[in-house]
């Protein structure tokens, strides 16, 4: 079961990265909807930098 | 089919192929230890469980397609979790911070493990290998299935299984020629693109967030692909100049 959950969600850092990026992008979408997608992509790339190094 | 549907089918096909290659490597090692008939039976049992999961979850998804926006958001989040993990893993392999996944090494390790085990244990190794890799395929089919149709998604995964098995049998050797990390990296970029598109589109309104529509998927893919390679080259581990050559 633990293996399956890890398979789906990854570790805590992965879940936190996606959650933070999505929440921030959602916040951006309230102010400037057309910029929300770019914000999400940039935040995910930043999360990848943090996790990869 | 639309561009998004072709993209979804392609992503499922490639991602499934990666998982099937891993599963086939394990089955091959087991087959050389306990024989093809028993190894194939174990693999078939593992595949049967995966097929059952795909069939059962498909019925559930078809029945629950009431709010497509909500479903897209949920699936998008799921894809982001899955895709980011693969993306980071592939970048770490390119940069030499994690060893490249080596099918030959996995093959040798499985055989070594089997030398100490009897027939039943070997059967379980093959069953477990196919089941675990198959579960990843199941997750992909469930996540991407609604873009084209659930049956087409399952068919795409099955087609890649057929291709990998045919190629594996033809080569009769561990599938070390498949550039696994490159394949995983491209699939991760595709999954992240779809995940981004649906997650924030589902939460905040697709037309408002993505005014360019489906074309954005290509832009997202290119952005993630280029950014990942830049991250990998900038974060290359000391003494890993050769990393990524085989990838």
C-alpha cells in the first residue's frame, strides 16, 4: 500500500511542491487569469530545480 | 482525433512502453532461470490483475463524467504529482546525480537474486515485477483515458505492450538499446504539460487561463523540455562528464 501511494503521489516534497505551485497559480488566476498558466509552469520548473539539486 | 487526443494516446503509448520494457527485463531474467513457460505464466497473472484494474476503474470513470471541469482538475493534479516526480528523476540522471537506469544491471541483479531462490520465489519475482510496472501503466490509463476514450487509452497501453514483447522476443537480450532516460524525460514533459493544462484550467476556467487553447500544450512541452535540459546541464555533478551520453 505504501509503495502504491508513493507510486501515485511521490514523497512529501513532491506533494508540497505541486500543492504550493497550484495554490500560487490559482492566486494569480484571480488577479490575471491569462498569467496563471505561465506562473504554474515557472513554479513547477523552480520546484524541479530545488528537488534535482 | 484532435491534437490533444493524439498527444494523450502518444503519451500513454510511450510511457507504457517504458514500464513494459522494465517488466519484460525482469520476466526475461526469470525465464532464463525457471523456464519460459513458468515465467510467462507469472507475467500473465500480473497482467491479468492490471487488466482487471483497468476494466473496473474504466466503468467507474465512465459513470462519473458529470462535471468534466472538476474531473480534469483532479486528473491534472494527479498528473502533476506523477509527472514532476519523473521529470526530476530524469533531470537527476542527465546531470549525473542519480545513476542512469540500466536494464543490463537490473537483469543481472534479478538473475543473482534468483540464483538463491527456488521456483516459487522466482515466479513471485516475475509476477511482482509485471504487477508493479503494470500499476504505473494503469495510473496513466486512468489519468489520460478521458482525453480520447478510456478504451482507446487502454488500447494504446496494450499496443505498446505488444510492441515491447515483440521487440524483446526478436532481440532475445536485455533491452539496453532503448534510451530509457530520454524516453522517460520526454514522457515526463508531456505528462507535466497535460497536468498543468488541466489542473489550473479545471480550477480557474480553461478559456480564461489558456486563451491559446490546445496549442498551449505544445508550448508547455517545449518549455518543460528546454528548461529540464538547462537545469541538468547547470547542475551536473562533479566528475559526471559522461553522464547522459547513453541517455
